[in-house]
């Protein structure tokens, strides 16, 4: 069994992995740059190693990180999500140093990270894919010819893209011409590869993804689906498990598709197969994320399975603890990505010192956070500073609990998306359980909420009023 893990990440996911290590009796080692010197993952891990002055570069050098892992006596490395988590060079560097990479093989990461190779693998496996180009586009003329054949709107996508970047919707030939060079430039800058491809744009779909686990013995299971339709500019905001929009038959069908997809590429460890569900109830494969997802806690909540611990067990050569028939789900869970952004000001990032933080609690409430009172949110990384996860037996009671937990969660010093999520949960379209990826764009008024006065300011105002009345 694995004895010591280097966590090649930061923030709340690094804290999450530290906790899994602690429960398994495994030593954890964190890494940090100067900007993260006072970060929570540094305080929580058994050991912490400084990796440089630059706030970002240290997290993006696979060879230096693996050399550090070897020097620190680590026999495994967990990449978390983001940064190098889907970089095959990190997995290859681990293999050369005889360090277990807690994720799939470099070959699978490379194959599924290339959207064209992934599409071709799914087609061969009989998985339905979105109509589009058979390979990378060679010119804008080829793109125009293909778009005319499948019909507008279409999506231009970076072949090696992810995380909602390198994607442009084109509603006509003019927009396709305008965006072609732009997406190539974005693909080169963000992913180091200028290749792009084209797909038919599925209008107003539901975004459904399935969590899978595979081991080295060839066993693959799914842990049901998550609904990630509430998103802004292809960035997920709220995730739900299971989807309140699927029938039991659809749930069984899409889970089977995900297992089939994972088996087709010999998948090992935790992964997520993402689908779009169109208005005619047809599922289309979109992509496979070869890493732990930000939203994995909602799946853990409804199944009772610790996905991070399973990742570590599988990387250590152990078989999955569960067969598909063993896995059940109960109730509904919802995750809110608490971002340091101002929804009333076009979601402008809001970095700085957290002067006070009140974490929510009570039945069915979980918080995975990287922040604490006095912590300074640095401006160099993603704006997510916490994840609030709530659970309840029914969809209606889940929304009520979510509102209560969001009201309990108070952050002073920076703006957050908490009040925006409260407005979403109050919205009748959301409460009906019928929504798609166009929800945010079609409900722009949700950002026009009234700012609530901080409780201590209200208390001061009341005290001043009493004092004035009594003539103190």
C-alpha cells in the first residue's frame, strides 16, 4: 500500500486529498509557492515544500515536482484537478522515477485529452457523438464547407482544450470566419497546440456527466450521473447528483454508456464521461476528463463512496471495493462553487483579505474550503475559494436546505457568488427541476439582488437605536 503522497496542487482540493490520506494512515506532503505560504493546505499536510517565488510556474513544472517527490521519499503523487492533472508528461515522469501516479496512464490521458482521438475512440466503441469534423481542421474554407453541410450554429473547439476555454459558437458563416483564427490563437496560448475542430452546436442541451471508477484488474463501475447544466460561459456553477431531469431508464442508459466508454480505452482510476442531452432526449458524448472532478463531492454524498480514497487504493494496485450491483444512491446532493467574484459587477474577481468567515453546518451540509478568517485570496489562481455541498432526501427539501446553508455561509472582506446562488434557488424555473445550459443567459435579472447588511452591522445599528431611545 502507498505510504506517502505528494499532492501536486493547492487550494481546497489539496486539503481534500490531505484528509483522505489522514483517514488511510498515509503521510501527505504539500507544495507551495510564496503566494501560498499561508495557505490552508500547507498548514494541514504532514509536510510542506517550497517550490519557488513565482506564484504559478512551480505548479506547472512536472519534472521538478516529480524530482521533489522522489527526494521527499514519496511513493505516489496525486495531481488533483487543474494545473498538471491531465498532462501526460507528469504521469510519464512519475513512471520513470517509480512513483505511482494517482490517475490513468499517460497513454489514456493523451488519447482522451485529444478531442479528435477521443471522438474516434467513442465512434469505434459505438458511443453516440455530436456530428462534426472527422479530424482537425486544415483551413477556414474546410470549416465553412463542413458547417454548410451540418447546419448552423456550430462550435469551434480547441482539440486539446478543456475547462470551458478555447470554445466559440458560430451562428453563421461570418462568425465562423471571424472566430477561426481567434480560436486557433486561444488554443496555442492556453494549451500549446493550435489544432481545432468543429462540431454541430446542440441548442440548449442539458449537461450530464457520469462518474466512473476503474481498476488494474479491468473492473469498471459508474457512480451515477451529475447534472452540470447551471453554468456561465461554459464554466460550471452548480452541480447536482443525481440529475432531477432524468428518468430511471435514462439514468441506467447513460451510466452504461459511460462504463462502455471507459472500458473501450482501458481506463484505470477515477474519471468522468461528459454528455450533452438534447431536446429530443438523445445523449451525445462530449469529452472524458481523466482526473478527479471539482464536483466529485456530490457523488460521494449520494453514494457514500469516498472517491479520493478509491483513487489511492486503485493506484496502489488494489481492486475496486464495489461491484456495480453494490452501488446505490439515496436522495439528492447539490454543490455550489463559491467564487471570489462580484455577480452584480459582471462577476469581476474580488481578491483580498477575508476579514471574517462563518462556515455553514447542520444536517446534510459539507464545506470543502481553502479559506479561513484572515486568509488573503491571491489574484494568481482560479477564483473558487470554497465548495458548499448540501444533501437531502427530496429535490424540494434539497433546495430548502441549500437556501438555509447559503444563508449560514457568510464571508466578509471579499465579494462572493453566495447571494447569486440564493437567487437561483428561489427562481421557479430552477425549483421546477427543468433547466438547461442556457439558464444563466436567460435569467440575467438574478444578479440584481439586494445586498444584505452584515449581521454585526445590524447589531450595531440596533444597539445605537436603543441607546438613542434610552438617552444613553
